[in-house]
C-alpha cells in the first residue's frame, strides 16, 4: 500500500474495443507542478500496459518550449515505460507551460493515453533581510536600524 502514496493514476473507462489504453501513473501527474527557477526538478511518469504481453511507447512535449535544457531518460518500449525529465528552469522560463505526456500500446487497434500537466515556474523567493538595532524606541527619540542583504530597496512600517 505504501507504493501508492503520493501517486496519481489516469486511465480511461470509455473503451469500445477489447484493447485497453496504457495507464499513466506518477507523483508528478497532479494538475499543476509548481517549481522555482534555478532549482533542479525531476518529473517522472510511468505508463503501464494493462494487458499481458503488450508493449507501450511513451513520449512528451512542452508548450511553449522551455529555454532550459532537459535531460530525458526513457526506459523505451516495454510492459512499463518510464519517462523521466530532469531540468533546472531559468529566470527566463518564469511562467506557465503545459507538459503533455502520451503513450501508445501495440494492441489491436493501438490506443493512446494522453495526460497534460501545467508546469508553473516562479522566481526564487528572496531571502528576508536581517535587521539589527535597538528594538525599543522612546517617544520623541530615534534609533538606527541596519539591514543586511542584497536588496534593491527597503520599506519600513511600524
């Protein structure tokens, strides 16, 4: 049962033939995958051939294309086919992308499963500045505060 933790399965029940389309599974098959620019990401999807002896072939596309290079590991045609995408989005990749995974079996007739996921790339959150100085200020008096960090500007609010 632990194997099922954090995994999603996508399959179709509207089959008009004796062949059943490949079943998609994986932890990165949720509606939206949120990642930060500059942080390495591993997205992995499995396609299971639901019938004995069946061979499944998988592929993917990203729209619009990312500027970051993508390393693809594809286990190739098989009873279970795994697609693993390794990438590190850049700041120029900030925005939304649609990753479409598809897999086709060699049944009669061949059937294809298609699953789309939104990849949301955000800027890396900046580290909050460290503010030092006297935290007690008496009425009519002033205090000097020092803020560290490489920030373009600071705003103070009491």
